[in-house]
C-alpha cells in the first residue's frame, strides 16, 4: 500500500509542479542558452532502483568544456560554473528537470539521490541496500547535512531511509527540503576529496554511452 500511495503522490505532485513551473522552466532554459555556449539540458546515466541505469535530466550549470566526470563544485565561486548556473545551484533549480524522471517512473520525490553507475562497485553489501528504493529528487541525506556529510555518512543515511521508509518520513523530508532550499543550506560539498574516484569516473565504454554532463 505504501508503494502505491507513494507512486500516486509522485505522479500528482510532479505533474502539477511541471504545469505550474513551466514558465520558470522555459525561462531558465532560455537564460542558459543566451548566456553560455551549449545545451540548456543534459542527460546522464545514473544508477536507479536495483542498479538499473536510467537517464537523469538536469539543467546545465557548468561551462560546456568542463570535464563531465570531474568533481562537483565545492563553492559558488568555482570558475567552471556559469553565471546562470551559479544561481541555479544556489536554489537547487538545476534539479527541476528530474520531475520528468519522476513522471517516467525512474525516480521518486523522496529517496536516495541517484549516483553514478560506476560508483556501485565501491559500495559494501550494506551500502548497496540503497538500491532497493527508487532514487529521489531529495532524500534523508539531503536534509541531514547535505554537503557537510562524508560519502560514508550519506550512504548510511540512504540505507537508513530504505529501512525506515514510510509516508510520515517522506512528508518530513519534503518539508525539511523546502526549508533547506529556501535557506540555501549545505549546497556545496565540504568534506569530499576532489580526487575521489566516486566523482563519476568511468571506463572508456561508459564514457561513450554517457551523454555530455555539466
């Protein structure tokens, strides 16, 4: 029953948000195209439920020539960010295209954030339990420290969400997400090492299958 209600809620909310935010989405896409070279959107393979790859959508926030498998920006001053991209990241607006992923059934509003397919090989048996749930637009790790958490802390919180998933927890996470986005809390990673292999490095074959990222 929980999964049925969760899917019904996902469809209702994501569909409504796409309709209500359509002027904003169009405006963002136009602003990206007018102020930097390259497409407004990009699609990149991430690990979905049970490890099944799917194409995740995001607004482009970094310059076209940036390494798509490089480390994420650690501050708003990162020179790889475009002017529009810096603003999008501050308010997490670059994630809005994932509402389409939710409608398609690849993602949910709440769940572990979708990570790179190549990262799965680095997880231990417990950490792989995060793959038992659909990835989410937001999750327990995102409202529990976000950029201030280590990789291991985030993975543990993802597993904890899978073990405790329920409508009440989802509602609490969504409310905390709204408050965090408005307050721009913990947007950038503080305790990740930029040299970590888990920043999306992939084999040559995987690079060939993956569309251009940020």
